[in-house]
C-alpha cells in the first residue's frame, strides 16, 4: 500500500482509529471480533493499524459485528475519501508509464460515458502517435520513467482509442483554444494532430467542445480531468487521484459548465482549421 494511503488511514480520527474505537466501545477483543466475522485475527490487526484498505463489505460487517449499524454510512463516506488518496508516481518505479496506461485503459473500456477536459494539451483519447510520443517523452523527463517503455506506452494509448468507434458509448471532450496552439510536440506532429481532431469531431458519438480564447468563464479549468461514468481521474505532475461520490459529481457539474461555454460542431471545426492554417503558414517551406 502506498505510504500516502497508509498515512491517511492512520491519521488522528481516521478510519483505522475509528474501527478500533468501535470494537473497544463494545468490549470485544480482536480475536472475538475476528471469530464473530469469520476472519483471520491478522485481518483485524491490519485494518486497525492502517496496513490494509478495507472494502465496503468489510466496514459493513465490522459495524454490524460491533452492534453499531448506524455507523455504516459514515464509514463508507470515509472509505470513499480514502479511495481518492493519491497514488504517487514514485512508488510505481520504472513501470509507472505502462502501468498508468493500463489503469486508464481499464477505466475507459468499462465506461459507457467518458468526459475529458484539458486546458493546455490534447486529451489522450484524441492524440496521434507523434503527439503522444512527445507527451511520453515529457513523462520520462519529469518522472524518471524508463525511456525503453515509451513505445509500449504510446501503443497502449492508441489502442484505447478503439473505444471511440463503439457507437453504444458517448464521449465528450472539452479543451481550451490554447491546447490547439501550444506546441508540446514538433510542428509537423501538431499539424497531424489538428487533422486528427477534425476527423474525430465528426464521429456521431463524440462531442468536441473548444473554449475560445476570449470566452468569459464562470469556472476556471484549473487542471485536466477525465470522468468515466461516475468516477473521476485526475493526473498531476506528481500524483494520480481517483475521486468517487460527491467529489466526482462536483467535477461532472464543472464539465457541464465548461461544455456550455464551449463551441462545438462546425464552430469548433472552424477554430481548428484557423489554427491549422496559421501553423502551416508559420512553418518554413
């Protein structure tokens, strides 16, 4: 278990302490509670000392075993918070690159509705191989991932895009105008990326929203996020966050607001064409 998760479980008033206090409040020993629940004694110790993240079923059984079913809702709320604790990249080691891609692939493939908002770069599900490679090379520089894993990570990102052609699922992408113009890859790769956006924006199950540069916004797009059904994924320079429950619902509301302030359809494609034309003119012949 990552140290960040263990720290959260063991913080004062945290989930581990709360479970221990519930057991002691009814005078049960760890061995007695384990026998009552049909668990190994070691599981009681691991949960009370924050060495194991409980499941929802574990918490429900614990509360009922302690004769405190009214505590179940509060325990499950704490669990949702714990599941949102960052999993730090540094604990993934050299496999971080490919592991991240596998995690995202699983989220996307299981979702019927995917929403992705990004301020300064093109969402992974829409990236060309050239653009994706530049993003992976950045991850090597920033996170120290293994250079040898770039090809596999790019291939995994492109495989995930197969989901776009499943018309039984819907995709909404929201980007700022700046994402079309900031060069995070060579100009020739960016030109190909803009062509890719034009093509994907015409798919019947895909909505591409672009926030124009001078659009007045009610909420600032502080960072990118991806929502797969009711789970929100956030990637920062140092961590990965998985949000559920009300926190995830808040991001869904933010996505609603950003999409409402975007241009879509022909207006979005006109913006892309304008940027692509300017890029071609700026490149040396």
